[in-house]
C-alpha cells in the first residue's frame, strides 16, 4: 500500500513539475535599441561614402528592408537588416538628379537600374520617373507593377524587389501615360 501511495504521489509531483514547465512562458526578448537611430546612422554613412550631406530619408520600406536616402546629387537605396536596426549595404548605382534631367531626350519619361549583387535571393530594379509615367509594368519579370513614391514635383522613384538572385536583363519595361497610351516600350 505504501508503495502504491508513494508511486501516485511521485507521479503527481512529476505531473505538477511538467505542468509548471509547460505553462511557464519564456521572458520576451528585449529589443535591441541602438545608440543612434537608423535614420541618423544611414545619413552618417551616406555622408561618409559620398562626401556630401544626407538631406533626408525619403522612405523606409519594411517589406523589402530598403531605405531611400536623398543627397544633394541624388537618391541612394540602402539595404538594412530584417529588424531595421542595422545598415547592411548601399545599392549601386545611385540615382543621379542631374544625369536624369540631362538625358531626358535619350531615355524618355523613366530611367532604371538593376542590382543582382547585393545579397542572395535579393534583386532590385529601380529608377526615376516623371509625372507623365503614370503606370510602369516590368514585362520581363511577369508583368510586375513597381512601387513608387513622390520625391518632388514631377519626380518619382519607382522600384521592385525580387526574391531571387538575378533579374532577366535587359529588363523589358512598358510605361503608360494617364490615358493608358504607351509612352515607352511595347506590348
């Protein structure tokens, strides 16, 4: 009888210990709070790298881990870590304001750049667009419509991020105006 009672008590004690271990919640991970804000850190790196002042951060895109920083001469995309706490690398080439305005006759309402080298499973098409370019379609990548944001009057930045190592180059891009007429590319 003593052995049975001892076995039941031992089993009960084991179950109580298992219950407490299973129900015990782990302490939540403490967030890493950097000493300098990401915005300030990126601006400092931009200023160091390009030798000119970082004017402002235009956009933080949490889905693509991109930050777009503006300098006097252009806009540079910056890749961050998943948590948006650390700078990883600049994406080259920079989008240059003067180059864009000087080459309007040759290129039309948009220009674009591609980067296949920043990181594994990360490729990007990006560039400038004027107001005339109301819709941009990247035909060579499955008819993707890129994200865009306004920088200033008549100047937009557009970009599309792909979770793959390489983009098919040269990219086939069709640009439409407000009435749906093709102003660059063909379909």
